[in-house]
C-alpha cells in the first residue's frame, strides 16, 4: 500500500521546509509469544537529487511515525 507523508526536507539547514514523499511500507510478522515486533521495510519514492544520508534521514522520520 502506498502512503504519502510530509517530512522535513533534509536539504534545508534551518529545517523549516517540508517535502512530500511517497513510500510503501511492509512489516514482517510479529511474534507476540516473545514480545517481538517485526521490522518495518520501507521502499521510498523521493526526489532523485538527495544523497544517501538525506534519504536515510527521511526513512528515520517515517519510521518514527510508524512506532
């Protein structure tokens, strides 16, 4: 399922600008018997001019909202 979200633009040093990104999220199976929550895998569709570190920053913002 595709989601849309406004995230802080990692290219903006003042952290005021936001960009809209689309992503697919899929969670692995949980195991409640041991209190294990399956990891969330994100496939990000973001602007192409972002560096790997900036993409990682966006993924962390998405993960923080899915906790």
